[in-house]
C-alpha cells in the first residue's frame, strides 16, 4: 500500500499535546478514534501490514500442508480454520507491542492526562476491525476449497472471541514490554538494546502459554459437554467462548490500566527509550 493514502474524511489525525511538541491520541468519539487509528495504520505501518499478511499466508499454508485429506477436515475443524490462522498472526509483537509501535504519541497522550485503558482500547478495537473480517474471510475461502458450508454463524462468533481474548493478553504485555521499532541497521549498532529487544521478541511465546492457560475454563466446559453434544450445540459453545473472551479482554485492560497508574514513571521511561 502507498504510504500517502488518503485521510479518511472528517477524521482529524491526532491533536497537539499541551507542550506543542508531539501529537496525542485524538478525542473524536469512539468511532472516529478507531478510524483515526486505522488511518495511521494504513498510512504509516506498511511493514507491519506486510508482516501480518505474511503470517496469515504462512499459517494457512501450514494448516493445508499438515492436513492429509483436504476434503476431510470435519465441520468443527473447518469452522476453526480462520480462528487458528488469526491466533497464529496475533501471537506476535503486533499484539504485544501496541504502545511501543506508536511510542511518541502514546507517551504524549499519557503525559497529557489520557488513560492507558482508553489508548489501548482504541488500538485493540482497530486491530479487531482488521483481524475479525480477515478471520472470517479465511474461513470462507477455506470452505470454498474444501466444500464445507456448515457452522458459518458459529465461526464468526468464535473468531470475534479469539481476537478479543488475544487483545486482552496483548494489552498487558504492551505496557510491560513496550519498545520502539527501529531499522535492522540501527538495531545492530544499538548493542545496549539487544537483550531487552530479545526479551520483547520472546514475549509473544510467553503470551501463547498464558492464552493456553486462559482457555482451561472453556476446555473444561467443552470436554465435559456441559452444554450438550458439541455438533448440535456448537453456537452455544461459541457464545460461551465469546463471553469468556469479553471477560478476559476487560481484565487485560484493567490490569494494563493498574500498571499504568502505579508504574507510570517506568512506562513513560520505556516509551521514551530509543529502541
């Protein structure tokens, strides 16, 4: 995508902080704030978007190659293909470094009195707007390939749940380990950043383990068939998953907000780091 894409009509992209030195997150209302975040993403994060596309393609290729019979996925597995691919893509710094990727504006916003929860909620929702349709599109393409057209509504519900759950986890990691993305050449010169950078790159793998543990309540409900047979009650199971995901998302924002309140100086210092 071109770096100079048009600005979305009627969206003011950021506002000047009180110091006049840096832009802050706009306060245009929820809908237009999310649009502003999307505009910034498509105009200034081409490498980030290319990385997402690469992750999605790689994940689907992996699933396709490791599946012996392309036309024998089964209904439940087919319904979860988009979910599995998107989880793969979200297990990345795109999710665990939401503040660091926009460190200047995030820091200016916090210094101007904005809250961690509001900043992250806007970024979370913008990511959800990107990933939920992608998850569903992948599932639809997969259904065309394998000719499975069952559980379409259930798929959409599960996809939303998976994205929200990961947003909650990503929010916590985003305040704990924010870092400023810099070029590879600059990174090689900045040796003092190597250790912390390596830790930040490893954060998504830790997040993956955390997400696995967070699935235990749902897996217990699923394994015990608490809502009845899965095949005939899959929508109910998907709605329970969505409900848990909303809970985890809210909990993630709460924990991130508490950290931002009680470790504000450290968070601002991390956002000020040169890489």
